[in-house]
């Protein structure tokens, strides 16, 4: 028994064990050294070509400055150094990027918010890796509101031809994102020709051609 114990703990065996532990620690450190610094995980989408809700900054740390970085995005775009929105940037030194998310369709089958994803990979020696980041896109594109909670506006408005009428307010209940406690703060109203629309209680007509409003209520009048 004593003989086996002595052979088991010979200096050479201890050295092998020590080297193995050190290699494991070095490997673990290099694999986990890349981290997300700034990573908003719930974001508003871009609704159309006229209005951009918000740009979002995503950044990472980089242990080895010789490592090149590849950025790739799903359901969104990254702003490159030439000012263009692109789906990916390769072999760069960018540790921070600006992203805008697309107004992808709401999943009516599974009743889930659409998702976006940012993937970062590294090219070089001992660069490590970084897990992809999944982002919830707060989009109601293709979402059918409950007609009981959000009934259609059927108000009858009578205006006299040639006379500018007082402003009329149209409203719907403030909406909440499905499976969330967050309120919807921006609404797109379809404004017919001959109608001037205002933000609720605002004295300035809403600029066109976009019909995006920041409240669930709008004021309208005729162009007469």
C-alpha cells in the first residue's frame, strides 16, 4: 500500500498534474476572456424609411488586440465606416458597433415577439470566443389587436364645407406589448387626403409623409 502511494505521487506525476491544471486554467481564461460590455436586449425597430426609432450601441471587450473581429446581425443592420447599413462587417478592429433593428413580423402562431441576433467571431491566435446575443425586437408588425380591447374607431364626424372646423380628437386605449408589461408609445395612423393631423394637444401639424405619432390619441381637422 505504501509502495503504491509513493509511486502514485512521484515528482514526475505531480509535475504532469500541475501542468495539466495550468493548461486547463489558461484555456478556460482564453475562452471566456471576450465579454459583452454594452448589450441592450430589448429594442424598438425601424418602422419605415422616414423615421428611425433608435440606434443601439453594442460593444465587446477584446483580450488580444491582434485579433480581428467579425460582426454579423440577423433582422437588423450595422453601420459601417463608410456610413452604409450592412448585415455584417468582417476582419475589423471594431469593438463597438451601431445597430438598427428591422420591423420584422410578429409571430402570430406562437404569439411571440420577433427576435434578432448578433454574432461576433474572432480571427487570430488565442482570441477566444463569444456567445451570440439574442435581442427581442419590440414590434407589433402583423399583430392583430384584440377587437374587444382595441375597438375600431367608428365615430361619425360632420364638417361643413368651406368652414375650418374645430379640432377633433381620436383615441384608442394605450396598447401593451403581448406577454409584457411595457406600453406601446408610438402609433402609426393612416391619414386620408384633405385631413390635417396633429400630435395630441400640439399646435404644430404633424410633418409628412410619415404618419408616426407618439401618442395613442391624435387631433384632426380639414384643410378647408
